[in-house]
């Protein structure tokens, strides 16, 4: 296809993906850079058929650098999307992006064929001298410097949602095996790019495609409460509005948790609030690729506290400790819960 025809096909792909994201509740997190719909790393283009996820190599990278890498000007643009530390999905270009370089083609082919493993990374061989995913795959750069915890929970959710939207929009995964790979799987030049297990990413994307969830972790299929109730709760106390970090997880903290999950606030200790919270804990465990699940019984016990603690980086938690409360309060204030 000629360049203009390919670009039109690409634009159609990305618009469909963006429509899905908005329908799932991710509209407030989605934006686009000026000129994105006509930008490309060259006049020769292809329509992508899979996704490659990267980390930027820095905890926070300027979007302007991905759009204009002055130290590598010939590359022109380094990604199709940038997911930022602040929790934004920024669309950068509809054409090709210089995100991968020359790589090991058999790994690309396994992702394309839906045979990439769901429990581990692919192990790439030597780079090709002629093959590159740059125009064949959507490049997503996510702020991160490597190592465990390089992404916040919100960033993680945005990665999964965006990959799922692209797979559905492109019709790439009729068998349910998401066409998603990571840079470290395509080349030996990029170990740990990104840190997260690539098989886990594929599993989570496939699960999301079967049952999309909103940014707060609730299923899209679950009926929302009336808008007025949601707005009233959010106006009363919202994550990021300055919840006191005092190590006492009382009524204000539970109200903040409910507001974060976009649900009507129930009194501290109410079984409805706790059961809803347990469902959120199970979802977060699933999103991280953990097998741990707890009973949704509306009762706070050692297993609930244990999973709650693990999700904020604590081990061996069996009760509501001051440190568990403080870490959770901080997470709610920074929108990292």
C-alpha cells in the first residue's frame, strides 16, 4: 500500500483503540501530542500487527524527547505512545516509530502467531541485520528505570488497557492470545526492558480483553451507581486531596478508599465496603500475576490483611498495623493505590 493509504489504515486502528479506552473509562488519562496523526519516522510506512512494550530507562522521561531525540535526530520519533510517571497515555505518532532497532525475527514471529509463552519471557537470539519491528509493531514507551516496582499500579493498568485496546481494534487475537511482546524479548541488547515478566503481561492483556475493567479495577460490565452519588462521594473526599497520614485507618481512610473505587461510602467496618475492598485486592493480585486470592466475605482477617500488606510492599501482615495504614494512606494520596 502507498504511504497515504497505510497512514489512513493506521489512523483507523488508533481511533478504534482510543474509542475503546474511552468506553472503558480511560478517557481522562488519554491525550495526544500535536501533529500525532501525521507523524512518522519515515515516509515508508506499514500498518502494525502487534505491540512492543518498553521502559524508557529513566524514572521520568520528557515526552518532548521521545518526539524529538536531538542526540539521535535521524530517528525522528521514538514511540507511538508514551505512558508517563504521572499516569497519562500520550499518543505520539500514527506512522512508524524508531523504538526497537534491528532484532531477532523468530521472537517477533512467535508473538505474531500467538505462541509466545504465558509464564515467562521469550529468549532472543542474535539480532538480524535487516529485520526490525519499528514499523511492524506499536511501540509503547513507559517511564521506568528498571527493577521491581518500576511502574506504579496505575501505570501498570494503563499498559494493560492500552495493549488490550490495540489488540481488539486490530483484530489481532481471535484465539485470545494477545500479540504483545517486550523489548527484552526481541533483542539481547535490552535485558530487563521492562522488568515485568512478559508472560504475565500477555496473560493480563488476554484477561482484560475477555473482561475489561475500569481504571479503578472494577469490571466494565458491573453497573455504575448513579452519577450524582459518585460525584457527591468524590466531592466529599477524593484520592490526592490530602488524606491525613496518621497510621489510623478510620472512617476518613475508608471513605477515601471507597471514593477511589468510585463507590458510595459506607460506615467504617461495614461488610459491603470490606467485601468490595476484598474484590479490589483479588483483582490487584491477578493484575500482578499472583495466584493469591482471598474470600469475599466482608470480614477483615489475617488473609485479607496479608494480601493487603503484600500489595503495599509489606510481608507477614496479619492485622491492621500503623505501617500498613500509613502506606495505604500515602498510596491513596498519590493516586498510586
